[in-house]
C-alpha cells in the first residue's frame, strides 16, 4: 500500500522549531512492505523552517490559520494542502498517517487557536483536504487502527 506520511514523523527536521518527531510505529510501516510518501504541508506551502507556530482559528463561516504573532498564514496552509492532495492522488495513497494536533496535519483534535496549549475538536487544513477527497487520515497514535 502507498501511504502519505507527515515528513516530521519520519525524522525530517521540518517542524516549526526546526526539529522532528520520529515515530517508530510509522517508520516500521515500510518494514511491512508499504511505500511511504513524506509530505510537509507547511514547508510545501512556502513557509520557512524554523517558523513562528500557527494555530487554526475558526469562525462560523471560515477557518483561518494565524501565527503566534498574529500573521494570517492561511494561503500558505491552503497551498500546502493542495500539494498534499496532489501527492496522494499522484502516488495512489488511500491512507495518510499525519502528525497529531498540527494546524496542517492534525486529524480530529487540534490546538484551539489561543496558543495556550488547549485542544479542541477540529482538523488541520491539509488533513481536512485529504479527508474531503476520500483519503483515510489517522495520526501517529492510531497507526494500529489501520490494521496493516
Ligand atoms: Fe510535521 Fe505536518 Fe507540521 Fe510538516 S506540517 S512539520 S509534516 S506536522
């Protein structure tokens, strides 16, 4: 199976702080014969590394992504999401394993937009775009749920 993966989970130092979040459970998927396709929607959207962290701020009509300094970065996140969808479709990925809680990659739970460490129900911009085109998205804490 071809699986789209958050690059930081494979050890790529692409996080906002210049670090990574390598995950053994994700890396071991390739041992089972699966082909992993790394993407980083924030970098692919044109944001630098390191960068000021962002969170998703939702109103009743819109979702914006705003940095901790108040800069609206929504366009970059949307561009990164388009890149992720194109990569999934090009590589034939029906499943994506994406980093939990991220404003780009989070699936189901993300930070609430107040930069206070509080989580709420919601989706990162790229994860939601992938979900909306039929890709099954899980985070690294639920790899086992895939039954692969
Ligand atoms: Fe990792 Fe996704 Fe953030 Fe890139 S955008 S650093 S892949 S969580």
